[in-house]
């Protein structure tokens, strides 16, 4: 078994090549061609942390992947990253471990950011006047990096709870060439931006329906485990198009689950991202619509990004 470090993985990684492989994975998932066992989840309330184990196999693929990902959200105060993890790639012919990708959660963060990029390409309004980001961590940074490929907008308004995080994010965004406004008022983000990405591990709604302008697209990636929530369920219900990465999973947790649980939407309104990518469903039809992508993170993304990364490392 070969072992690769985070630095080695990043050095050989090309998002322009990886994104197409992720799209293929979403389509395969929605066509029923992926084995995805139930997610194992752990909550560490005393440490403000969580861990999930996800695994997937695409029918016909030579490999399958098991991924472990952790989030311990008080770690930055200890001088540690909030996210960590690894991926194990195994042979689908012999069961032998082929590679351990010690990515420290980087591949999980990247596949999430690339999913946000895909959603924005399909659903964002034609004219993005400002990008809104809720959160200031690594995922907030990676989402902004990837959005550069699908919109010419270079104005961002970022929300965060702490001045230190906002200052660091402002410096990061300016290095990317963005004009930046920071705020501790999420309503200000909704009032200024019509492409919003929510990236926090919040357990209560941060973005409310009456703040959001017609024509806005929202990508929500933070509610990736039970109990997490960034959006008011009334905002989910207000959306003209609700796209999810996996109907079964998003019915259990994520933004959609809260709206389903309160009876404000029904499952028939949900469209899987893979179905949209395959052209079997309609996305945004005009710039007055509110669209939502609720991306809870599906194991097929891990299988695809691990497969891509291993191929890149071995060529």
C-alpha cells in the first residue's frame, strides 16, 4: 500500500480535471449505479466535535473508497486546524488496500468546494452583483477560490462571528483579487449578494427568508450532520428550485430535512444534482427565481476525488 501526504496530493491536484470526475459521480449516483452504505456519525459534545465515516463504490470501477473526516470546531483556539481526515482506496477486485491518502481533510474540503462550483454554474443568476459568504474558515476560502471559474464577479461580502476571522478572510480574498466587505450581520450579506454560500457548522438558522432577494442562488454546505442548520426553513420553502446532492440523505439532515420535518416542503420538490447534470430536470429558468443547493456531502464524491487524486499521483 502506498501512502501519500497532503503536500503530495495538493502538488498534483488539478481542480479543472477533478470537477468533471465529480460530475460523473453525481450522475452515476442519481442513476442508481453507486453503492453507498449508511454514514457512520459520531458527536463529541464536550469537545464541540464530530466525525463521519463515508464509503462508496461506483459499479464497474476498479476501486472503492472509505473516508474518515473530523471536525473539532474549537481547535483553532488550540493552534490546530478544525478539520482533519484521510481516505483509503482499495481494490474492487481483490479487496487489498492500494493507497492511504493522508490529506488531513483537504480532499473532503475540495470536493465540497467543487460541488459548490458545480451548483453555482448550473443555478446562479446570469449577473452576479456580489458573492456572499457565511463563514471565514477553510471551506469559505475554497468556495470563493472555485467560484472564480464560474462567475466574473469579483465582489464579496463575508459574514463571520469574530473580527479576527473576518480580518484573515478579508486578506485572503483580496489576495485573490476580490473587493471585500466584512460584516457580523448576516442580513447585510443577503441584502448585498445574489450568490450566497453558507459554510458554517451552525446549529441555528443564520439566514432568514425575509432577508433574501428574488433571484438569489444559495449553496448551503455547512449542515452536513444531524442537528446542524444555517437556513430558516421558511427560506427553503420559498425557493423555486431545491437541488440536493442526495434525496435520501438530505431527508435525514441538512437544510431540507428541517423544512421537511416542519411540513413546509415535500420530497416531490427535491431534485438531485446528478439528475440536473444529466439534463433530466430543469434548474434556474429566469433571474427572478430563488434557487437552493443543499449539499450534505455524498460518499460518491469521496470515491471520485480519491480516484482522481490517486491517478494524478501515480502518473
